[in-house]
C-alpha cells in the first residue's frame, strides 16, 4: 500500500533520478536539478512523493494550482519502476488527496498520444478527453475529471 506525502527539498536528487529513467524519456521533457528546485519553490506547485511504509520513494507527482480556482493540473506522475500497478494506486490516492487535503474538485492533465499506458489508465479512471493540440509535431491529448 502506498501513500502520498509532501516531498522535502532535500529529496529532489531522488526525484531527479526517477525523472531521468529511460522508460520516461519519450514522454517527458528533461529537467535539471535546478529546474526541479525552482519549480519546487513556486507556491503554486506541489510536489508529492509516492512512498511505501518504509518511507521509500517509489515515484512522485507534480501538481500546479491556478490562483482562485478549484482545479489542479496533474503536471507529472512518474513511478520508479513500470508495470507494477503503482501508478494506478497512486492516481486513486491522488484523487482522494486532492479532495481531502487540497479541497480540489477538478483535475486535468495532458499526455502525448503515443503514451498508450498512461492514456489507458486515465480512461480507465474516467478521465475525459476535452482537447487535442499539436506541439512540436506531436499530438497532445488533454483529459479532465470532476472529483
């Protein structure tokens, strides 16, 4: 069983190492440790660590909240090891966290059209496609969900 907790600034090196894994490169822009730190310090951004009982970090989530809105953007969810079902459990836990801890009632995200595993999970969890865009010759799908 996993849980979410706020990431500590001294854990950004762990977050960085998870973010540069080979399996995530086709779907995520590469960030430097400086990028992570700047984003981490922005008060609109929330970093959550996905942890197990031993407090070992299995992945992370980055959320961006717009001022005066009851909505949040899921900017990134990344798990250290793929295909273990942790992502699905993290998404369920995130939705509960958004409602209970952040008082958020709406979540949205974007995903590249060739990130089939992520799209499958989002659709399985009733996220609805609301927009399609082309950026840098890649199709981006936008999904949202009322919580």
